[in-house]
């Protein structure tokens, strides 16, 4: 329960001060920090494999596909559920890999993430991977929000403008409606 201290005698008319209880080890901030660190580790490892294979561009595309799939929290909950047999999870990963045409190292990455019950942080891993990719390729990421679908020539003009503004070698645009 919060502790309270009153300073009414020293400062009439001011509200009382309510102090939060001291934080203990393992409080709410720690799991988030651990997930961020795990996401960064997975993203870094995947970027190293992709760079060695010369497939960074394709891997970015694959990660965007995974981001869309795992945007539905039910997908991550399914993969992180310890009562679902591994064989069933493997079948679904194979179906995702075939339908999305994922590269073999991205499929291996997904298997490792699922085996470690980390499917819930796939969106964070994707974001970290994009950060690593952008740093490696000198790419600036810009999000364009529009009420209508933009034509490709409009997006090209926006990308050129962002490139001039930032001096980046490359510009990637993400569109939101």
C-alpha cells in the first residue's frame, strides 16, 4: 500500500504527498528490458547470417512478412503455448515458409524463436532487425501516413525529398492508411 506523508503544517493548502512503495527486484520494468535485449540479440544474429549470405534485402522483405503474420497476437500465443506439440508448430512454420516464400535462414530463425518460446517478441525482433539493417545499409526509414493509397510516383518523390533532407544513401518508406 502507498505510504503518505502530510506537510500540511509546513505548507497549508498544498496537497499531501503520496509515495509509491519501493520497487523490488523483478518489477514490471525488468521483463520489458529483458525482451528488448532478447529481441536485439535475435535481430543481430539474423542480420549477421543475412550479411554473410548476401541476402540482407531479401531478409528485410521476409521480416516484413513475419511482422504482418505476428501482428495477430493469437499467432504468437499459439507458438508460445507449451501444450501445443512441437510437431504441430513445425507444420505451421512449414506452411508459413512455403506460402510466404521465406528464405531457409529465416525459417531456421523462426524455428529457434518458437523453440525458445519467444514468438511474442517477433514484432520487437523485426523492429530491431530493421534498425540494424538501416545502420548497415545507410538507409533512412520514413513512415508516410495518408488517407488515400499513394501512387508509386508520389512515393518516389517523397523518398527523394527525404533523401535530400537527411543525406541518406537509401530511403525506405512505410505507408500507413
